[in-house]
């Protein structure tokens, strides 16, 4: 009997750009998909910073049927507490 590996799709958004995963990735299980979604967020944030002080990064995971099974969000919120010295 041949065992198939589950396919998971990772849709991402950085607040401006929304990408729907049409290829998917073979992973052992939903927990592996969750870990990959969490690992994706820092790289997404790194690619977009320092592009503004407020941005929300999201990764949504879908199973092979297209059913959403997991979602994670990283919110960046920044602002001056006091006016910077030196005109910066």
C-alpha cells in the first residue's frame, strides 16, 4: 500500500500584497505545516522592513481540499514616543 504525503498551501499577506499559493508543499502533517507558517513570518517581515511603522503579516494554511486549517499573524506597530532630536 502506497502512503501519500499531505499537501499544504500557504497564502501570505503583508498588508499590501496578497499571494495565493497554487503549488503547495508536501509535508508530513498539519503540525509541520504550522511550524513552516510560523517560520515564514520573520522572513516576510525582514523583506518589508523598514517600510513603515505599521504592518500586519499573515500566513494562512490550507489543506489539499482547500480548507483553511491554520492562520498566524504578526503585527508591527511603531511610532515615536517623543520627537527625535537632530531632525531624524
